[in-house]
């Protein structure tokens, strides 16, 4: 396990006090052609704009681009770097998205990072916390982000 995932947990109250605040910004993650090709293989999405550099040169992008869902999936590792663990957590699961927009394509060879703002954190049940995190995935050197999302999670507490 990566050391960044071993931050000391905080209390539920301390976590809820973070609502409305930027929690942090992840490190940069390279989206190279190997990662794109691997994702294409796993998902069986081999559209040429992702996997054929020669054909992709003829598009407005000028090169291959990451699948939008690949960029979205990188939010998991980014969140592990940034979001604090809550003491007593038994597990956390994705609950979905209230909003997800792909703003700009991520060209092969670019790096992305996530910016996380905790928007909500309330108990649905005594041991079940629902969170909403506003995430912006930025592309290094570009003005527009790759995506913006309102990401919902459920955190189960002992």
C-alpha cells in the first residue's frame, strides 16, 4: 500500500467540519498511451480516437485522447491522496454522481490532478455517512479542466 494512504484518521465531527472547504489537490498523474491502451483493452472500447495515433492526428485533437471514463476513474487514486479517512470506517463505496461533465479531452502524454472540495457530509443512518465531493480534474498546462463532478459516497462506520 502506498504511504499516502496511511494518514491518521480524523473524527466524524472533524470530517463534517470540513464541509465547504477545499480538502486538497492530488499529485499529477500521467495519462500516456500505455494507460489509454490498457483501459481500452479492459473496457473493450477501441475507438480510434483513443488507440490509433495515426488516425487521431487527423482529428481536431491532433493526437489520441483518454477515454472520458478513464479520466473519471483516476479520481479514485486522487481521492486516496487527498481525502482524510474517518476513524471507525469499516468501508466506503461509490454512491454515484449528481453531476459529471467532461469539459476538455485529455491528450495522450498529459498529466491530470484532482482538486477536492467537500460539499456535504451527513448521516443517513446512525452508522452511514453520505458525502458529496465537488471534484475538478485539471489538465497540466491547460486553462479548462478535463471534468467536473459532484461525486457521492457512502461511508460505513463501526
